[in-house]
């Protein structure tokens, strides 16, 4: 299951238009695209146009505010001048806590593949009943998403960054990474309290889903399963499939048959 979830995290969160075979599929793609656009907007609003880990402000929103108010007067959502930002601005991305592709159908299918159904069943073993939080289109709700910069999205999507609750304050976490040495991002570790909207109309990131993401990150790291999967995908990327069968071709084939891998490496 852990292999399935990590491999799923590499997939682009939308089906390829080239794979669409009928009008229903096209309508599904349009609905997914609109839903993800709405989700990104809601998460940006909830997270105050900042990466929830690094606190980097979104560059597109900064440009809009500077254009509207001028460089000397443009402010963030807390009334702080953007001209006094301590860091640089950057484009921000929508990041799913549990992969969007867990709820995507293979081309021509009307139900989830057996491997995805198994993955969801095992998620329920982590936390009984948690799957109802991400069933169907609920996978694309604000409770299953956060706003991140591209580099931190990369770590988080590979289960190499995780959130662990600290103390008794709600939505307060120690954010850390399984990476060490020179490959470890300098922002880690860091304590963060996630933002809530004043009206509570946009759900905060679910503590239950963040806990499952953290558990998977630790299991992959401690069992070395993550490095094994990486080595498989690196072989794929380099085309190293040996005629003597030493390369685990069966793993490659299974990933593709079950829809976890589309032939591209690190597409998510």
C-alpha cells in the first residue's frame, strides 16, 4: 500500500486530454479542472496567500496588490507592508495531503481499480472511517489540501516532509523532513500554526489526514521502502530494463497496469 500511495503521488492530478475517449470523459476532465481551480483559490484565501511551511507570499497576488495599491502601500492579509517582506515572493501551488489520484478512474473505467480500493482499505486501518473524508470529489476539498512553494510541494508530495501536532493548541504543528545532510531543506524543522478563515467557511487542513501523511512518511523512511521505489523509478527513467530479468520489470508493469504510473517520471 505504501508503494501504491507514494507512486500515486507522482501522477499529475488531472487526466491527459489525449486519453479522453468520449464526451463523458471530457465532461469529467472539465469538472475536475474547475474543481481544482476552485480548491486552489480557496486554499490561497485560507492560507492568506502564503506557503504554510516557509510563509513565502504568492508572487502573483503580490503583483496584483502592488498594481492596485502601489509598492509603498501594498499589504498582506494581516496589514503588513509587502515592501517589508523579509524573503522573496514565489509562485505558490496547490498540494494534496493524500494524493488526488487515489480517486481517479483509469480510462474507460467507472470504478476504482482494485489496487486503489486496497490502498483506501488500508488507509482505514490507519484511522477507522477516515476514507469518507476523501471519497469521490471530497478528495478535492480544502481539508485535504495546503498551499506550498514548488520545492516544498516536491518534498511533501514524495512524503519527505510531514506535519506533527505540538502541544494542545489546535492546528499547530512541527513541520520536519526525513531528508538529512546537504539535501535537507534549510527551512526544516519549523513550528507553524495553520491559518483559519474568520468566518470558518473554508475548512482547515484535516489533522487526521495530516497524521496519516506523517505516518506514511515515517514508514517509508524507516523501512527504506521509499528509496527502493525511487530506485525502481530511476531505472525506468534511464530505460535500464535488463534482458536477464534482474530489473524488477514486474513492478514496473504493475505500476502501469494499475494506473499508478503513466510513463512519466515525477510528473506530480
